[in-house]
C-alpha cells in the first residue's frame, strides 16, 4: 500500500541515489530505498514522469536487457498493484469476516451467558422443586402413616364396638333371663301372697267364729244349757285356729326366702340395667368417634 504523502521528489532522490551507486533504479529498488514504503504503481508513475521530463538525452540509451528489465519491472509493478488490490480486497473481506465472526462470537457469548443464567435459574428451580418434592414426600409418608394408624384405630374400635355389641346382647339376654326369673318369682310370690291372704282370711273367720263361740259359751255357761257340746266345739275350734296359725307361720316362713330372693333379683336387674345403659352409652360414643374419624379421612382424601 502507498505511503501517505509520497512525493515525486522522494522518488527522484531515491532514483538518483541508486544511479549514484551505479544501480538500476527499478521500482523495487526505489521502493527499498524509500524504506519499503509507497505503492509500486505510484513509484512507477513517478519514475515514468521523471524519464519523460528528463528526456532521452539526459540519460544513456538503455540496452535491450535494461528495456526488458524495465518491462519486467513494469509488469511486476502491475502485478504488484493488482496483488495489492486483491490483498486489500482480501484484507477487507477478512476484516468483514473477522467483524462478522466477532459479532457472532459476541452474540454466542451473550447467548452462552444467557444460557448459563437460565441454567442457574433451572438449577435453583430444580433444587427448590427437589426440596418441595422431599417435603411433599415426607408429608405424604406422614399422612400415609397417620391413615394407617387411623385405619388400625378404626379397625380396633370397630372390633371393640362389635365386642361391646356382643356383650350388650349377652347382657340383654341375661337381663331377659333375670327378668323372666323375677317374673316367675313375682308370680310365685303373688300366688303365695294370695294363699297367705286366704289363710289369713280363714284364720280371721276362725277367730271371729271363736269369739262368737266364746260369747255363746258365756251365754251357755250362764244358762248352763248344752255345756258339754259347746265345750267340745270350742276345744275343736281352738285346735283348728292353732293349726291355721301354724300354717300361717309356715307360709310366712316360706314366703320370706321368696321375698328375699325377689329383692335380690330386683337388685341384680337394676345392676344389669345400669350396665346395659353404660354399654349403650359406650357404643354410642364409639360410633360417634368412628363417624368423626371417617369424616376426617374423607376430607383428607378429597
């Protein structure tokens, strides 16, 4: 490429210096003398102008070899000029490609930076998702254990409820049997009370008759009429009254254990009834607790 500010006088000085050293002032030699600066085309143009200004008389006629050398140098200068143009074009193309590559590299670096930032964001999100997943898994395991525990508790409570229902049925059957026994005892006691009432009524009638006989005896004794017969009747009635009194005492003695047994059965019936009520309350509480657990499990499932 041409040196900035190359003048014809510079080319003249370089040419004269070469001529003074008995060297041929070719384009390459002049350019070397100029410090490898300046365009060969410009140097060739200036040398041609200097030759035209000085004319053929100012210089010795060049030999054929010199003419050929000059032609060769001019061709070389032409080739060098074309080469410089091509080099410049290639340099410009290379610079354009280099700039495009630099832009592409900068874009790729920007995309790489964005990709790294996106990767970091994804890693952070992945860590967060992993932590959330671990928490969810732990919560799920806790919920599963809680459900299994609740299920086992429900199964146990159901089993206890069934056992309580079975015991309740057994208690109800026992109460029914005790009630039947009490009814039988009540019936037997009522029968014995009725018999005792009959005995008491008979004894009352005998005592009434005895009083009447005593009155008649007193009347008979006063009148001394039929004394012997009335005396015998009185003795018989007294004996009969004593027998009825003994029968009454025996009936009362027989009725006393029955009444005691009836009272005992009534006490057992009251205890059994209280136990049945307690079992029913326990069954209701267990059923309410099971319903509550089932409702809670349904809500968690939803």
